[in-house]
C-alpha cells in the first residue's frame, strides 16, 4: 500500500514529503509496503503529521482502518512526555516510541537504531530448545542431523539475514552447540567432541556452519540488490564489480 504519488508528493498539502538520504539528495523515500503492512518516513515532525493526515484520508476514502498494532518512532525521542503524538481513529492517540524499541515487521524484529537484541534472543532460544528436545527425546543422530538443515537453520535464517549485532563469536557458539548436541546423541567422547574442528565436523556431517551460512545469505542478498532494476541502488548503477569484503560477517 503506497500513499505517495511518484513516491514523493503529498497531494493533501501539495508539497513534497519523505525521507531524504544524506548521500543522495535525489533519493526520497516516502513509504514502503507489503500486502497490508506499510511504513511512512519523514525528516520532521511537521511532515509526519501531514503524511499521517493523508493516510487517514486514504483510509476513510477506501473503507480501511489503521491497525491498533501501529507503531510510531521518533529518532529524537524525548521520553514518555514527548508531545509529538499522532491522532488515531476513534479519537485515540498514537504516542511516539524511542528509536531502540524493537518491532516485528515481516517476520523479523527490527528497531530504528538498528538494534536486534530480541531477534538474537529468539535465535538463541530456538537453538537451545532444539538441543533440549534432541537430548530429552534421544533422537537418532542421523535423523537429528537432518533436522539441522530442514528445521533449525530455516527457523533462524531470517535473523541471520537481517539481524544487526550478530558477531563471529555468537555464530561460532551456535555452531559448537549444534556440534556438541550431535556428538552427545552419537555418544562421542567429550574430549574428542571438544577438540574436533567445527568446519571439519560440519563438512563430514553435511550440516551448515552458522557463520558461513550467514555470510552466504548476506553476500547473495548484496549481489541481488546491486544488480537489480527493482531497487533504487540497482537503478542508479548496475554493478560491474563487487568490492572485496574485509569483514567476514557482513553487516
């Protein structure tokens, strides 16, 4: 659902609204959306008020309603007494929230300041719950290995692709947890399991290394982004080469 004609002009107030990128003043993003989820972006309190008014008019004209799950974030949040609220339907107020508040959008938890603590916690809990069930139910090692690729990795893949703040240490820890769980169910000697090379074990067991899986996901996304006609960066200059990646965990 997009509310902006040409992605820029607010017809209700006859002016241009949206967020302008500092490294490309010609790129203005007013809204993004997928199905019934939509976001609007601006540079000032005055603009967000005007864009929200247009959103309300759009809903009234088309018989839509703004969900009670709507969240409103301000980068310069002034605390719970911040007076920059927005009018909702039926007279309720939509109060601003701090930029470090995490919200769920299209399956992933995000925040305005790019914090992903909740998403990382969910990923960690998913892996630990998998380990607990594997040990408690004494799952056959061969079958357990297949659950890594068919269940566990797909469950955390969204976080591997989009969560900020995932470190190499975290990925190594998750990989070791998976390895130790498989080794435990196979009754492998603890000393052997502790000293075995993670990459060697993953290769022999035919399971992904979590850190390498994240690199692959993000590099693939990067390639698609810069070579696509369907995004602003791809439109401005289709990539003829890709700069070398110095950080093994692409942010």
